[in-house]
């Protein structure tokens, strides 16, 4: 039986960096994704999403590396995925280097879940993308 790999994020401006991240996560097992709700993204990032939570869920579910997508509760907190860990019961929590924190790592490991940080390897000869760099290039 494959391991369960849990990832969380906004995934609002879906791009090749997200796909490479999910592809890398899938090398560890079946990928379960928690996306921040529209309300949580508004609180944490102080902006509206480009795509609402149902659109983001739909797009992520269409990616072959993703087993299942959940919309996190409207907590407005960085650990909005916390209740989903008890439901999914992942073996691994997979996170990008820019999304890691001591608080997140300690919380995840306190639940007996292995914490793995992505090496952020772009696919093939594609550039390494981030939502921040894309939004910056658009002047947003």
C-alpha cells in the first residue's frame, strides 16, 4: 500500500512550479492536498484569490499526481490544514522550502508524521516558478 503524502497551500495561480512540486511529492506516495479556503487566503495574504476555492480544487484534482483535494476550514491560520491530518492520516507531510516553519514542523512531527522539505527541482529545463515571482512580474 502506498504511503499517504499530505501537502497544503493556496495554489491560486497554478503554474509549472506547483506541478513540479506535486510531481516530487508523488515520488513518496499518494498525494493528498489541502488548499486554503478563500476566507483563509484573504486573511493570510490580505488579498482575494484569482480563482475561488472550488475552481482551485477542480484544477488540482485534474492533475495526475494528486489523489484527493480538500478545502481547509476557514480558520485564517497558517495551520488551517490541522484538522485534516486526523482525517487523512498521512505518513508524510511534504512542504516547499519557502513554506516551512519551525511551528509547522513541530506540529506535524508531534502527530508522528514525517516532515519532508522539497528540494524544489524544476521539471526538465523549465525555470523554477513561484506565485510570488509571477505576481511580481505582473505588477501585482
